[in-house]
């Protein structure tokens, strides 16, 4: 990791007040990362983590080591970046058609139902490795480059790395660093920091959409970290088939597991299905800003069950491999690339995106989208 001499700067950002509505919140556990370095702490966390995944692949992480001003600074940068005029963002448009999500995704490029387009804009900043060092970014991002770099690396080194060790222990792998060795910061993978903004919608649009802004999906990589923002809209599909709201918990990061871990454990670690809906009435007039870190396993990894895991062996989950139509294991990088491309493909569907169900990602392997 390169040491930068430039000090990270702090920018103020004031979050909106929380909703006062009584929503049906999901009951999620919190992993307290301050336990990690204590004797027996990792094992305790792995045990707690196992309980979390029996329910849904969503949990909170507290005492994560980032201070509130580091997180506020990222929200301030997300706001400034996404508030730039369209002409200042257009040069950085992501090459989505080629399966590359880095850069700017404009709002309104997908039709959700006939006549109603998506309402979210994204700016994705890939991890800080040589492969991406010549990538162009808007001036606001360039100006704060070292602050963003320090944040991104701190998330990876201080939080993601610990979670990856906890997962290895939970699977009883001999090598605690099994996942770490496949998530090396310097290696090629689609890890990125995401600034995201959902524009408020009219009541009429919400009614036509049945309130669904981003329909039920799983994430493509290994895990997703959502930094706290108070606008309620994220929902998770519970075991009983109902949608529960995910509460933005004070000082905690919300984490969900994603496709790569699901494939590599045959669903023992669940790639949780979640969606984004219209916020409650008292938050309906807020543009919802998000700061998210997407973790992805190294591109070259085969997405097949980990045969060395005694837990997976005991549960009989090591035998069955998901293979593509040619009988080959799916590579992590290709999975992500094809999912980004297929996400766009839904735009041309005559029926509109909200009615899609099964989508083939690589030959012979499909995923489901939920209403
Ligand atoms: O905005 C959110 O809370 C979740 C976003 C999301 O699910 C995604 O970007 O994959
Ligand atoms: Fe997601």
C-alpha cells in the first residue's frame, strides 16, 4: 500500500432526519469489530456471523474504525460530484455496454415500466491500483483524490479484511486468510467506491411503479458495505417471503453478502435479495444520497464451492457446482461483466423492466429479479 503524504481533508455534510413512521424493520445482528483483536474475538464474531446468515445475508458492523467525519466527507463528495451539471459528467460515462461500471451512470437509462425510467445516478470510483491510475475523473474527484484513496483503502484494509477472516473461520477453513488471499487489493477485481443518488418521484410515478425504484436483486461481487444514511428505502427479502425495511443504524455500516460468496458456498452464505422502494411520506421529498463500497473477489477466481470447508462438507454442499453451458466454472470477473451488460439489456424489453424475472447471465446460468 502506498503511503501518501497528503493529509485527508474533512468536509461537512448534514444528513436528513430519520423517519418517524413505524415501519416493519428487519431484525439484523450487529458484529462489533472491536472484538476482532481480542483473544477469541474472531471466533466469537464468526459464531455470531453464522447466526446472521441463518436469517438473511444482511448484518450491521459497528466499531469499524472509520470516524464520522471521514464518512461525512464522502457524503459531501458524493453530493458535489453528482450535483455537477450533466455536461460535466458526460465525459466520464461508464462503458456499461462493455460491462464496465466505473465512472458515471446517468439516471433514466433503464425503463422500469413503459414510460417510467429509473431515477438513480451513480459515480463509481475503482480501487486505487495501477490499472486505473490514468482514468479521467471530474475535477472535484481529482481535487480530493488522496482523501478518497485513503478512505477506500481504509475500508478494504480495516473492515473488509476483518470480515473476510471472519467468513473463513465460520467455514472452518484451516487458512484464516483463504478469502483475503483472493481479495488482494493490488489484484484485478471490480472493487469500487460508489456515490449514488435517487431523485425523488411524484406520487403518480410511485403509484405506477407500485413504489419499487430498484427491483429485488442480488449484488454481483462478494459483499456490499452501505454507509449510514437515514432515508428509509432499502428492503430485504426475509425468509418468510416478506419484504422488511433495513434500518439505518447509528454509527454502523450495513453489509450484505453477494453472488460470489453464494456460489463458493453453494448458498450457505446467501446472496441476499434486496430492493429499493419509495421512502415513507416524511422523507418523500428528499433526494436520497448513498455512499457504498462494493467488494469483489479477484476476477480470475472460479466461482465453485470451497471443497476444503468442513462446514460445507458436513452440509453436503461441496459436490454441486454451477457450471456454464460449456461445462466450465464461471469466473468472477466474467460474471460481473455479464451482469452489468445484462442489466442494461432490460431497457429494450417491450414489457418494461419491472416485469422481468429470469435473466441469463452467462450461457446456462440465470438469475432472478423480484417484483
Ligand atoms: O441504495 C441502496 O440502499 C442499495 C443500492 C443497491 O442495492 C445497489 O446499488 O446494488
Ligand atoms: Fe444491491
